[in-house]
């Protein structure tokens, strides 16, 4: 129970921190909402070029209700699943959990992961991490250096996932 509470608290702290990268990447902000359509198109074009130059997969569309251009980006969701090696004693499992949280915090701090969190049940899928990287191979490599994965306590399953760039969770 102590590990679950610690994990939850760490994830709340990580997710509530201001992320300057996110702020820069938002397409629609209070500041640029008053821009001319030409300036908005130019900033969207610039963001699209930056993303494609870095290897990200993107597409855009015009929202029928608002008339705004919505830029979609491909992210990668890593499902952290119950691994085949669950034989660690409590001290080993606690140590691995601390190393796991440190790894996830590092992924967030470096801008590779946007959000991580455990599931609230005791199922085979233990949690997720959404990687903000250009390729599935990169997401897979980053997910597989997690000490919990390396120990076999967790296993990774990664899927590409599309989301609107810069839109917050509600």
C-alpha cells in the first residue's frame, strides 16, 4: 500500500509541474488567439516543419465548429504489463519500484514522456506511459531501459497513438 501511495504522489507531482516544452508547443493560447489568420497559419506551418524535421508523424484538419486548425501528432503508448519474473522479495520489489519511479521521472524531465501512471485495479496491465518521441523504436528502447522491465517484473507493449498537439487533459 505504501508503494502505491508513493507512486501516486510522485505521479501527481510530475503531472502537475509546469512543462515549458508543452507551453511552447501549444497551438492555441490566449496570446495567439487574437492573431490574424495569416499569422496563425504561419505559426502552424512552422510547428509542422519543426516536427517533421525531427521525424514526427503529423497531420492536420480544420475543426468544423471553431474553424481552428488542429494539428495531430503520433505518440506512443507503452502498456506496462505484469512481467513473468515476480519472484523478488519485498525489499527487492521496493527497490525496483524506486528505480522505476526514478526512470519515469527522468523520462518526463528529459521530455521523452508526457504522462505516466498506474491503473487502479490489480489487472495484468499495471500502467501506461505516453512517449513523445518520433519513432516506435525509440519509445521501445526508452521503455525497455526501465529497471522494472529489465528485471522482468514488468513487460512492455507499445502502440502508436494519435492526439491533438498541445491539447490538455480534462
